[in-house]
C-alpha cells in the first residue's frame, strides 16, 4: 500500500492510496494516515481509485479516521472507488458514516474545501 498526501487550498488535503488496503497495507500506512486526517478542522479527501482490494482492517482505518476527524470538526470524504471497493463500502454502509462520491471535484465540494 502506498500513500501520497497533497495539500489543497486552505485546510484541505488529498490522500491518494494505491494497492491493497488489507492487514499488510494498513500496517504500512496506519500511523501516517491517522496523522494526516486528524488535524483540527481539517478537510481530507481520499482517492481510492488505486485501491484494488479493501479488507475489514482497511474499513476500520477509514471509519476510525472519519470519527476522529469529526471530533476535531474536520471531515473525511472518499472518492474514486473501483467497482469492487465501492461494492464493499456499500455493503458495509460506510456512506452512513462518511460521504462517498465518484469524482475529486464532488469530494472537494462535499468536504467544503
């Protein structure tokens, strides 16, 4: 799992993930991902277009990061999920916890960035 963080305008950032978000992948990025999404009032959009697989640990990472961001008046928005990953997120009702949209532009809009 690879992770790249890019600053956007204001307090927003984009995290681009690529690879498998399974136990090994989460272990590689968990600390950096949590730090990147935990800024006070920070808005983070997460590009999932490069994620080929997501397991329960990957879902846990996204949920815990979204909740932590919310506690600090921040927001986490997911976008660009492949059909396989989108199906898993829908089955787990992740859209009830954080927005999931198709494009980067929609993600930025949802995040309020």
